[in-house]
């Protein structure tokens, strides 16, 4: 079974739930493809994809596999001691921010915020541009700058004091990850096993 998802979803959502499937069902073969390009899963012959809830085409069947998520802005204590903390999202333009390159848009990810349900974006600049949230996490831990990443990626680092969240007021929850697939897709036994594991 082939599943297309972004790096965070593969590592932190899919793999923990699907490893037991491989142990229990040795005849099932999983291909997890990591990609930020919002691939067309039908034309590229994936059985399913995983995306955030608001990014799925209306003609797909979509099932939630995580709860709501937040994108949070974090920095190391050392960075904040040296440069201070932004007090509003607009002040990020005066800071060293670590950008994510998105292949689909051919550009940089604009940081997203919300204020009482009103969404807005801030384009940031900084010393690093990367195409991996794991690389961005490593650079943030090393004090290279501020980053906006999924809350689940940094929760433990915040609790351990390795990172500090800033601008929390503007980081409101949004629909989490969904497994999606074409509504005309035939569900094999392997597909049903994987679907059940991801929804548990």
C-alpha cells in the first residue's frame, strides 16, 4: 500500500501507528513517500494521502487521524537572550527566522497566524532556508533563529526548557491530519487494516 504524506506526518503520525501493523501482518507492504508537494494521489498511483484538513480536494473521502493542531513559533533560550522575543507576529520581520521551502508553491512558506478566527500571514526572513521540518527543528535547537512548526514536534523540547514558545496568542488550533483517498477506490483487505490502525 502506497501513502503520500509530509515529513512530519510520516514520522510522528503514521509510523507510530503503522509499525504494529507490519509486525502483526507480515504480508502487508507499506510504501510511505515523504513529500510537501501536495501530490495528485490518483495520477501518481498512491492508495491514499495524508494532509491537513483544510487542504483536501472536495472529491476525496477524508477521515481525521489526529485531533486539532497548532503551528507554534519557538526559539532557543539562547536566541531569546541575545535577540529578545517578538511581541506581535508583525515584529517577526525584525528577527532571524528559519524559512521552509515548499516545492508546490515554488516559494517560501508564509507563517500563518490567527486572531479571534481572523487568519493572516507574515513573510519572514532569516539566515536559513530548509525543506525539512526536522532540519528546522535542529537549527532552532542550535539557536539559529525562530521557527514556526507543528506543536507536536516541539512539545517535549518546550517541557524540557530547550525551546520557548512565543506569540502563543496568535497560534489558534486548526483541523489536524486526515487520511484521504479517491471515492472510487476499491478497499483491499490491507487498506482496511491500515485505515483501522490510523483511526485508532
